C-alpha cells in the first residue's frame, strides 16, 4: 500500500460498465428502462409499494415535503446534528425547521425532546438515521400518530439498515435516500423516495417532471428532478451487491471497534441490539478531556499519517448562519409566514456535548487486510504519542 487509506471509495464492477455501455449505445439518456428497473428493485428491497427515483437525496426530501402537502410556514422537526440539507430542504419548500436535541448514545433525533418542539404549526417529524444507525422509530412514530404528523425518514446514510426487522425507508410515511458517490451504494449522483402511499407516489412522479400529467399539461408547480438512465444503470447493478457491501462494512467496523476498545479517549458509538447498523460511518466519539485534542485535531493528525477519517457536523444546525439569521428566499421568508417567533439561539445539551467530537474511521468494502491493519496500528501509535504530549 502507499501509506494512505481513503475513508470512502465507490465500487464499480463489470455489470455497471456493461449497463452504461448499453445506455450509451441506445442513445436514450433520460429516464427509461434502467431507472424503472432500479425503482422496482429498490421498492422490493426496502419493502414498500413504490420507489420514485430523483436527482439526489436533497431533492428526495424536497419533493416528499411538497407531495405530502407542506404549506408556507409549516414546521418540520429535525435533529440538530446532521448534514445541512435535512433542514435546508424544508426551507426550500417554504417550511420552518424546528431543531430537536439528539439521543446522547445514538446521535439520532431524541424522541424525548419532541414535546418541546411541538406547536400548532407542526407538520412532520424528520428523523435521520445518522451514520447508518436507525433512529428510535417506535417512539417517533407513536408521537407522530398521536399528534397527526407525517414521518419522513432521512435514510441518506442508512441503505439496508433495519429497525426491529423493518428496513429503514419503510417505517415512516416516506423514506428518502441518497446515492452520492461515497454512500453504501451509489448511482454516481441520485436519490429515491419510498412510500406505500400510491397517491403520494403519483404526486412525486409529477413533481419530478415539471408537474406534468402528460406532455401538454402542467397541473402543479414541479421541478426537473428526474434521474438519468446513466445513473439508473449504475444503481440497478449496485442494489444486487448492497447486502455484501454492508456485511463487509460491518465486519471491518467490528474489527476496528474490538481493536481500539481499550483506548480511553476513543469512545465507540452505541449500537442497539434490535437494529441492523448500515455502518456508513464507523463512528467514534473523541473524548477531548482525556486526550487533550479536539476531534478536528485528531482528524488532522491522522490524515497527516495517511489515515483519512470522516469529521463532519462541527456546529449544531441551529448555529449555522442560514438558520440563525433566518436567511430564506433572500428575506426572512418562510419564517415570516409562521406565527411562532423562532429564535435559534439554542443550546441543546446532548448535541453541544457531541458536536465537533465525532470521527469515522475507514470501513469501505474495498479495504485490504494490510490497510485495515494500518488503520488500527496508526490509531494505536497515535494514542501512544498523544498520551505523552
């Protein structure tokens, strides 16, 4: 090896290449047979009646909100620790994100904080299955049912994860997935929405294609969010290998957890025994007070030694300028359409304790035995050096 281990790597095989050649030879690059096959296979894999392919995971969330009927100023409860598009997609659809705390052990949305976030304008709850671990869906679903709210699963990092034997994306009213290049499987760029609701699926199909019911009628305000045949050609081949990819991710992550278990400054994430973790990340929490370094400093030091790690979400979403300053559509809309005074001057205890401290070690299926050992040895050697600083 070249003394550098990448944290993520897309895996493309002969079937993907053959599918792409077929698309190129056909001359049909727009949504066609490969996208349709991809949708059918993904719906079957997740266990829903419908899967609607779109351009990316953010578009999946946006279209889901519109298809479910979000109105200007409606509120959507989201976790404070996640990628920004979970919340910006709400604003793009004229909704107002309301930030909940996270579960201290799982890093997913804290269902015990939902009551605080609830108002007369609450429209939906959007749990994120962060790092590949499902959120506590029984409690979230029960709260949503009690208050007549939609549940939108952000499963962008959780392909194939399950919660009490239900595949994520089949538990809420809709499930939203991303197939970005670094995800558990990829289409190059792409997303998909899963749902058992036929009427919602029909709305999604219209919305992704300019709101057109046919070639001549625009019946609703839509978008150009269709998935291309090139993306579908890659994705339909990737689905067949997802379980194998995930098994390898789980195996590598387990080895990392076991080999580094005795390091008192590196806390492995909790995994509930009733879930199947997708291990988009092999997540660890850096205990700053024990090593005297921040998560960013650990990330930088490991990178200098050839081990690339994930290190994201270094500020709570409510501290991001776009939300803190209420920057919507070049004004304070959609907040101005909401009767509640949304002050994002928050300090939620669990997210504040975690933010900036998370790293993810390399765990992609292409890692060699030599690379896995290098990661383990480098982290252990780093521990020795750090302890004598």
